[in-house]
C-alpha cells in the first residue's frame, strides 16, 4: 500500500515552440492563438510549459499557433520521444525526492510549476497539475527504467 | 530493566537479550567477554566502548546475501533471530590457531610487509593467500544482497547532527525561528548521553525531555531521523546521511534496508559530542578493559554491570561518575587511579590514588584479573575483573574538517576543537567545549601497549616508525596502518599524536593531523549504489522497437546505454553466421535495420542554412528542397568529430542526423553553437532523436519494396519525399550506409511497430549491427569512434573534396596549421589480407614484426559475398601508400596478418549500386 499512484498515460502530440528575433511580437500572436499568455520561465499555463527562456512545450493541437508564427519562431514535433506519467496521491512529492536532486517538496514548486531535472540520472520534465498530482514527461527510451524505479521507490517512502 | 526475551545467537550459541540492548550489551549481559580477535596478532579482544568508535568487537551479522561483516557489536541493536559470528579466528574464537602469531609478534613490526616481501610481483600472489588467511576482518558476503537501498534528496534550512541536549536545543530553536529542520541521531534513541547520565532538564527527566523536544520539532515541521549517521560534509553544506531502516542482517518489512540521503542545508549545526580516549598501558586491549563512559552506559542504559571488582583509571573528573554508577549498581570500586596530583578526587568517597597510572593489565582471553599500577613511583597490584579507563575526550570534528574547517588546540582539554569554518557550519556542545583532562603518555611494555586497537598498532610500532625516519603524520599513518580502514583512528589517533610529539620534542598541534576523509563511520556499498544494481547498474535506453526486437530473441549489443540487436540468429546460428547471412541478404536481396538511435535534430528558421554551414564542413545552402547530403562536423581545431546527413525538408526546415554514440555530445555542441556562437540567428534547434524512429531498408530490391509500400516511385539517391507507410506519415530518405541502394524511413516513434511490420511483410530480412559492420567496412564507410576518432582532418579521412571551400564552418580558420601538412600524419585507408586469415581488429600496422607502429586497424571484416578478409584503419601517410604490404600485428592477442594497403572502398567504389 503506497501513498502515490503511478499512471502511465502514453504519448501525446507534443511540439517544441521556439521563438527568436523579436519574441515579444511573436509571443503576442501565439498567445492570441492559444487564448492565453505564454507562461513565464518555470511555469505552465493551459497546455503549454515553459522549458527555457525561448522554448515552450505545447501539448495537443498546434494548428492555430502555427499559423501565427510567421518568421518569428518554429514548432517542432517531439511527442514521439516522450512517455507521459502521472504521479498522484499525497506522496507524489515525496516520491520525486527519491533519486533526485530537486526540492519537489518546496512550497515554491506549486501548481503549474515546471522544471526539468534529473531523477535516477534521467532528465525528466515535471509539471505540477494540482496539489494531488504531477505530470512527468519522460524520455521514451528511459521510461521502462524510470517506471521501475518509481514503482520500487514508492514502496519504501519515508513515513 | 525488562526481561530478556529476544532470541539471538553468537557463534551458534543461543542467547537472549533484553529489548533495546545492543549486541555488545547483550553479550556482556550473558557473561561473554571474549568477542573477537585482533587484526594482526589475533589477540583476544572484548568490548571497549558503547558506540560507533568500537575497534575490537567487530562481528559478522546476518546470513546469505544479508551478511554484513565488520559490524560493531556496540552499534547493532539486537532483534529476534539475530545471527552474529565472531571474525578472524580459526577454528573457534576461544581456540584460535592464529593467536600463535602473538609468539612471534616481535618479528611482525610496523612495515613488516614492506621489509619482507621483496621479489617478483608474482610472489605476492603466493604470499597473498597466507596473508589474507592470517590477517583481516570479516569476509565479504558472496551472495547477492536481496534487499533494496533508497537514495533520496532533502533540503532544509538547518541540519543538526547529534541529538544530545545541545543538538536538541539547537534544532528546537531553529524550528521556532521558522526554519525547516532535520535532526539526525546515529543511535536508536534520542540523546543517548542522557540515558548514560540521567538527569533533569527543564524540570523533566532527561530522556522524557528529549522525546518531548523531538515531538516539538516534528510538530513544527521538522524531521527527526534516528539510526542515521552523517557520513560526509562537503561545500555549501551538502551533507550525506546514512539511515538504517532495519538493523544489519535483519529482513526489512518493505524490502528497503537503508536509505542514503543527499541533503542540501542552509546551515549545519554539529552537536557530535566527544569520544573518550583509552589510556595507553601494557595489555590495555584485554577483554575487561573498557572506556569509562562505556561502562557507565552499560550500567545506566542497558542494565548490565560489566564487572564486580573494578579499578577506575582516569585523567579527569568524568570517570568518578562511572565509579558512582558502579557502586550504585552493587559493584565494588577497588580503586580510582587519578593521574592528577592530590587533592583531585579526594572528596569523592572512593579509594583514590593520585599521580597514579595503570602500567600492566593482567589476565587473558576471558578477562582481566588484576591491574599493576604506578602510584607516584611505587607499583601496586589491584585484583579486579574490570578496568574502566578515561584518558580524556576527543571532540568529533570530522565533519567540520571534511568541509574545510580549521582546528584550534584546547590546552585544558588536550584536544583539537573546531575553529573557523569555511562554510555555514558551527559546532555546539561538548564537541566545541570538551571537559578538561590531562595527557599522561604511555606506560608499561611498549610492544603490548596498544594505540590503535583495530589495526594492532602499538607504542613500539610508532617508536619504530619514528626511528626509521617517518616524521610526517601522513607517512607514519601509512607505514604503521594507524587510523586506517573502518576505524579511522577514532580512539587511537590522539594517543599516537601525543607519542609522536613527545618523540619529536614538540607539541601535539605541531605534530599535525592526518586528513579527515569521509566516511568517518562505514557506509554500506549498497547504500551508495541505491537501486542501480545488477542489470540496472547503469541506465538502459530502449529504442521504440525494443519489444518487437525482444520477441525475435536477438543477440543484444549494449551500444552505449542503448540496447540494440546485434544479430537475429536462426536456429543454431552463431553471431558470425547470423551476421554474415543477414549481410548477404542485403547484398543480394533486401534487408531492414532499426536505426532509430541515430542522433536527429530539426533545424528551422530563416537562418537555418547559416547555422548549419557553421556546424557542417560541407555546404548546405546549395541543397534543393527534397535533397540531402552526407556531412561531417569539426571542432574548433578543425579535426572531425562526427558525421551524418543533412536533409532539406522545406526551404527553412532541415533534419540533421549524426552518430548514435556521439548523440549527447552533438546535442551539447549544437546547443553551444546555437546559444553562444550564433545567438543572433533566427533559428530553432530541437533534438528529435527519440521523436523519430528510423528504419533502414537496404539492398537491390529495396527500391521496389519502398515503391510498393508508399505507392509512389522511390526517391533517387540523396533525395527525400513525404510518404505514408501503413498509414503513418513518414519521410523516405534515399541514403546508403551499406553500399546498396537504400532508404531510411523516419516517422513518429509512437507508430514504430506498425511501420516495421509493414516493411518486414514485404520480405525484408532484419539485420543487426554485426551485419551493418560487415557491410559498411566493405564499403569503406566510417563510424564515429574507431574511424572518426577526433584526431584526423577531413582531408586525412578522405573527405577533403567535400569540404565547403567557402569556409565559415567552425574550425576553418585552423585547418591550415603547419602541423597538418606533416606527411606522416595518419590517414584513412583500406586493407586486404594477402595470405588469407582474418585481420585482427585494433592491431598495429607495422612493416615487420617488432617494428614501429605506423597505424592501426579500426575495423575488420570480410567481403560479404566473395569472402576474404578486409579491414580499414589509420596509417601514417596512408593515402600515398596504396599497394604497400605491411603486417597487422596484435602482440597482446598474439595474432598477425600480412596485409596490403588499399582504398577503403572495397565494394562498388563508383557508387553505381546506389542508383536504380
């Protein structure tokens, strides 16, 4: 009996959005297409996660933002390379402390926070969905190993 | 005390312990004094201490894979079914044949090995068998540990090491200041010093007070970890903790036996306390000679009185508490030997002898029977069965020192205390302010007066090393083994320093200290490995088609972290047979190979060409949409470090591929170029290595297969088209690594199996890396690693004609360095065997056997259809040496082959087979 549920969600349409030149102008256009602002560094909004100062990860259909990009940026498909895993339950933060070096238990890592951090030597992008759940984007080639690691670790979390 | 209800065994003898007792306490409770044999001389040893500093009572615990050797009986809490075994004895602890070494102890001085075992190294292998049997600690387990070890990160504002009163108060203050706190205690109980010396704090019994404070810390969000030792402290308050979830050898309820913590703390408070020092006198290692505070711990905490007639020998006040505890428990305190002059201790109510020191303990393996003492110049013998000694206290400063701290000398305590800290680390409690004590030096026969009990180092050994010129403490440590191994000099180092200082005529601080290295207390290797054991010792990357391959039961190859099929044997085929069959299928018909692990990068944007022409040594801008080309990349020094293909998918959209093995390096390099060298370019760079699966389809029938699968004419060589295979969108790129007409199909990895199955259904033979090697070596295609090893220029690799003459690529400015025109630089060549036989891979290229190496073989194979050994390699001035005959010679494998230098392209040099 563990306090965390590990749910493999499979792959999803994902694109990396990168803006250049005058990113503010392009960002405005993309935001209009998305219906919300592009999230700030370390944050997510809607189906968009900020990965770096100039890149975002967009989940789902990108037809509308693609049409607005023009020469201000690019969208690159990348969903085939990620397994999505949902960690939920009261101990999901505790589980992320296993084999990691990031403070997943920090209050600053709140809802819609985003971070890419090594867990068991594997670079994983995390998005806090709610106080009860976190979505992990795991490199597909490492997914089997990391799921094993999480499942084993979940059975031995400190009380 | 509770009744003894816990069953355990020691050397097979069934015994019982009371709840909460350590193994040491339980053994004493059962009247067992002889617990182990010493490392070198096999001297009988008992229990010296009551904590992790124990050098004598080392036992092996557990059975099978849970066996743990060298566990301190004083740091092991007894559990039901505990199996403990003594070490370093044969045939039994009581009758140990190794103890005969005591008779020849004079012939085994410090540096014995260095002085004795001269001769050829091979002789060491002979000596080793005897040395290992005669000396050493417990044997390592031979079975696999069935338990798991967790590795965990933690963050806090304040981490407190040690739960004595000073540590508890520091932690409580911190939580009340709103800090996030972790408090760690290596004992199973909080504030063990309050169990040894019960007294009230804040109007509560000490133990209850400690529990209340811990509860207060927890209630305010703090974390309290018992059975947890801080094993190392590094820069920026990074500290590692080793937590025992169950006792050594015990079966864990949830499979986890230990947890290793990586903690990043804002501040570290060290409340580590002190270790009592032994006195140095003859036979001070006999069973029944114990540290004073340890005796008090056994009496007051564990309800065990280790002796009934006791002599207390001390250099300070603390031991009088022991005398009182013994008297309260009903033991007779025969005498207190106080090294200090009168009137020290005279008002204690005991028979105190001032200016008195112990000289020789009498007795044997079953305990002491008497103590000969020097009472201010006259000797007197006291009959006793226990000697409780106190030679002062050594503050535990190891963590402070590991983190780069300085030490100060406390003259009153005759001890090093923490000085300035490099990081936000402070020490509180007794570790900062040890009790006053004096140093009395060694007494009795030096050869029998032990300084380092665990490593059998005596005062005589120190003196010998000093006489032989070992003045530096570091040298002396290594020569004598002082403070080595699991002991780390906890009880012995200060006595040794005192001895050296006296010989040198200097003070202890002038004598210096050895380096404090983590861990101070042993950490299980399993804790460091965590869950990364066995087949999970390193990450395994599985390509999208892994399950499909696995169903074919291939011979796997670990290519870096990737798991890739090397060959798909049919029936009883060997690797070589399967590889050759698969390669021949490609040469004669059509084969298919999973090449998903190739590095792949999408490059988009109006400045994509400009970016790629910085990265690639070939031109890119001239490519029409729908066309691709072979390319290669150089570092700033103009030496080629990777190669691949670049495809123009749209006007401003490219796919760049490069080697599997160099994928991570290439991703870092491209990102560096993008963000630092080309920061102003309007370009997007995304690694899509895992997004796209890729399958190579190769062979004379491949074009027909692709046409059937896509329903369209196959693209011509080095062209790319959009297509659908099994309904899945894909790029079909006409490119060949095998030398045959061939295609690479790239598509969303989520659909990998559907595409593979559709292609295989067209009669394609799956081939693995073994066949790929044969094919590409015959064709003279290079791979990154052996062929492109980062030491040759494009010209030397035979790629000079493809270099973008307009320059602009990284490394262009250094291409014409004078060193590159040296005619003896190595160049890429082909080789063919002249007299049959295979060409040893990795062998040297020499003009005659024994001659100077002029190159080496980077890849060895054979002509796939015709037979005959061929190879590729690097050879000095090789481009102008075609036709020359050499030897490929491997002295390590004792293999050789006579070879002729050729062009690397042994198969279809004109490239006619690429085209339909």
